[in-house]
C-alpha cells in the first residue's frame, strides 16, 4: 500500500469552501482505499489530508481523472499553500486490507 499525509493551507476564510471542492472530486478514484479530509482544530485555515492507495501508481493515475482535474482547477485559487507532505507505507487498520 501507499500512503500520503499532508497539510494544506486555505486562503484566509476559505477553508470550508476548499473542503467542499476537495470532497466533490473524490467519489470514484480507482485504487483509493481511504481519502480523509480533516479540519485542523488549532488553525482555522488548515486542512489535513490522509490518503491510502493500493500503490503509488494508482495515486499518480488519479491525478489525471477528469473529476480530480476539475476539483484541482476549482480549488487552486483557494489554496494558500502546503505546509507538509509525508509518504507512508500503510500496513493495515480499520477498513484497510492487511499487508501481505
């Protein structure tokens, strides 16, 4: 499995609008096992994104999906930046298959 954890910063006051856009484009992403958006309770403009994919290739391919491309284009003006980005190797957990 392939995982990503990242912190995105919305433009001031735009977090809710950005979350709504990011949730729109996440319905059908082949290979996506988990995609979780979370508000940072200590930062009114921060969003945490936690993703689990079957493999890195599935994640890369998702970036070409029309729904994802549309969400990115719509969200771009509301994004102030990215604070951190970490790649992980998930080994299992609630809702995920166990690693071999």
